[in-house]
């Protein structure tokens, strides 16, 4: 009897191993991973993939209702956490004089807000398509330019794609091209130097940092000096108000736990070591869990067509720690 039980256990283990290897092979095929014929790298990536599956099971075990975030296999599932953070790019956290700490209620309360229950600037056709930063860690430039695009579109009723590459190549100080940067530093640099942000057609985007090629005689858009770079911890109502009355916002976040995200609302296990930058395009206060609608820069294959939903009210993922709103100066006729 013991021998039969032993054989049965061996069979179960083999079936489990076969199922796991089949998942890994499907993963390699789907995402066109290059190490199938490299036995050493294959084995290393398989071990990381196994750990990722355990992480996914753990995160999904914490779901409390149907709206909760859910997790699964993504193109990042064979990366270590260090490799993932390096790939997504670093938002270099700085402390700027315009930051301020606000102490109000600890929990989000939308009852007194005179704003729509749900709002998204995408519905007004002023948000450009989700981009893919690829292996260039320029999330800081993507989110800054995306918000300039939105503010121009709000004024002109025309959506123009502007140059991320110009910021990657030309912005200096705390910004280091594809090796990371800081959104507040980018805005300070743009304002101080009266930078005219050119269209992507005039200054095409690419996946690496190059020599600055901006031209004085090229038409471009300048930001106004009244941009903000504020800390709204314990005051996320203000973020909602800015979204409803002003426009999309830039936010620095901690994206460490987004590696396996597929959908739903993030409510737990998201920290605040700011290492990424995104654009907030809207919010939804109508459900059981109010949330921000956040546009990422990892292609439309990420999350919800390139977006992620983050619960409002607890500074989840550090989303309230570095919020920037901006406006633009007079806009050249070519952008109308």
C-alpha cells in the first residue's frame, strides 16, 4: 500500500513538473525569448519564472472582492526584481522647494467634492496613445511630454504628438536620458531654459539617448512658470479636483509590484520608494473602491490596455507624493 502511494505521489509530481515546463515553453514562445537554445540561461530563467508563479499565486490569494487587482504571467515574468526595476527606468527622487506636506484627513472622503463621480480626459480626446519606453528608462520624459500633449489638446482641440526624445537628449541636471530622471527637474529645466518642445515629427523618437538636436528656429510649445510639484499625502481629494478642473497630471510612483499586474484596482502591497513616472488621466468614485486611472509607458499589452487602476486615499504606490500640474504658453498656429 505504501509503495502504491509512493508511485502515485511520483506521478503527481511528474505531472506538475510537466505542466510547469509547458507553461514556461508557452511563455518563451509567446514573448519570443531568445534563450531557448542556451541551456544555462534557460535554466536560470526557468527558476525565476517558477518564483514568479509563486508570487502571482500569493498576490491573487489576497484578493478581497471582484474589483481587486489580479495578477498573472506577463512579459516580465522571467526577470529578477532588480532586472525589472532597471528595465522600467528610475524616477530619480529629489526634494524640491515647491514640495509641501499637507495634513488633513487620513482617509479619502468624496462626499464634499463638487466633481463628477467619474471623469477621464481620454473621453475628450486629449490623451495621446499609450507608448512603449522599451529599454530606455525615460518614464520621466514620457509622462512629462504626455501631459504637455494633453494641455495643448485641451486648448486647441487637436491632439499633437510631441518629442519625448528632445527631453531625453537635451534635459540635464538630475535627468540622465535613458538612465532615469525626475519629472519635477524636467519641468524646472524646461521653464528655466524656456524650452520649446518640438513635435515628434520634427524631433523623432528613438529607443536610446543621443546628442541634443533641438533647433531655435523650430516651432514648439513652452510651459508656463506656474507648474506645480506638490505632495498631496492625506489630501488626495485635491488630486481628484485637479483632474476634474485642470487636466491630466504627472505622478511619480513605486512600480515595483506592477511586474505581474493584469487588471483590477491595486489596494494593497504597493510601496512608496518612487522609481517610475506616469500620467493620471482620470478617476472613478462610483464603486466600492474609488480609484485613479493611470496611464503607463509599457505598451498597450500592459494591464488594462496600457493603464493601471490605483485606489484613492492611502498613498498607494506613493502616488500622492510628487504630483505635477502644468499649463502651456501661447501655442504656434501649426499645432491648431
